[in-house]
């Protein structure tokens, strides 16, 4: 499966893009100095290709975008926040293996079932 480009987010674009997304949205809060952030971004790009059309994945440089980082209380990188209908529905802090991320993203795109 080919890699997909992650959507680059900034303090200025974050509210409009994430809050108005019609698909579930994953935001990777990362930093240039963060050793696990690079490999994590590569895995997310691979998964973005697998989940194309069912999920959006973006990235936000925490150092360059302090307003959004503070607003979401991001204390370490990498941190993933999961959004559905503009609201945070979950998070993951720290690097994770691709298989675990795939499973987490699959759960995110599965519609809620009332039973």
C-alpha cells in the first residue's frame, strides 16, 4: 500500500480543518527534536494510504504551533488525538507499533453500534 501525505496543520488551519472534517480525524502532535516522531510519521503515512476515504490523518508541529498544543494540553510527543465530529474521542501518547496503530484506527472508523 503506498504512503499518503499527511495533512499539515497549523494554529491557523487546525480549527477549520479538524472541526469541519466529515471523516474521523487523527492528529499527530510532533516535534523536530523528538526521536520517535519521525518513524511514527512514516507509519502514519503508510496507514493513511490504507485508510484513504475512511479516515483523515494530519500532523501538527507542536513547537511551531503553541496555541493548539496548549489548547489540547499536549505534554509530550508524539501524541495522537482522535477526533470525530470535531470532538476529541481519544488519545495515544508515545510511539506505537504499526499493528497496534492499525487496530486503533480500524476501531476509530468503525461506526458506533447501539445495542
